[in-house]
C-alpha cells in the first residue's frame, strides 16, 4: 500500500498485527492521551539528559575541589603560591601549567555536559547529535570494562568499590539506551 499523507495510515503493521514502533510519529502518543495528558516526549527528553546532568554535577564538584584544594590549600596541603616560592622558573612554569590543566579538565567536562544536556533536551536535537551521543556512551562503557578488567588493583587503590563501578556502568548504559531511544524518535533528514 503506498504511503498516505495521514500519519495514522503510514503505520507499518507486522504480520502478527503489531505496529512497527519506527513507523509511529511522536504526535501519535500525545494524541492518544489527549490534550490534557502528560507528553511522553517530555519524559523521554528529561530522562535522556539525566546522565549529562550527573556528569556536569561531577565536573562542578571537580572545579570546586580544584579551587579549594589546589588554589586555596584547604586540607593538609599548602596553597599554590606557598608551594611556588622555592621553585626555579622552569619548575614554576611546569607546576603552573599542571595546576591550570588540572582545573581546566573538570571545567571543560562541566561545560560540555551542560551544553549537551541543554541541546539534548530540546525537541530539535537531530539524528547526528544522538548518534554521536550513543557512540560516546558506548565508548565510555567499553572503557569502563577495559579498566575494570586490566586495572582492578588500581581501582581498589583509588577507593572504588564494585558498587561504584556498577553504578558508573549503569549510568553509562542508561545514557546509551536512552540515546538510542531518542535516535529512533528523531526525524530523518527529509521529514523535518
């Protein structure tokens, strides 16, 4: 049967009378619950950005820790200007570069994760965006497994328990699955 202009007639039915989920339009779900019902699209959009919000929060904790520990010397260490007093010019430049890089990494993580959460929540985040997001979460999952299998002693030295690892892996898997859901729901290039 040729495709119709009516989105309800464009559904593809499998042999056992189930509807192919890829042929559903996002409006079908909203039309089914009525104008006063909650939009499932908002729920999926919110869930899909939760891992990014968590990563942004961890990055923000890293920035605050950098300021407190390295710059101000809170805790058992000295502030950076006290440590820098007896250093030669070359050592001072090297230590300053390291201190700045240590601060820039969590700042960059925070900014990228915040932008990704903001862009990902918008309804017009397209297929290329969600393809890249799914690939990044997939690489993170592979990286977690590799680190767990090859550097188990290192993880234990850092203080990570198996519960911490499973939480991180669960969040990465959650992000990857929801990126796949958003990818399936994103309109193709010719449908916008």
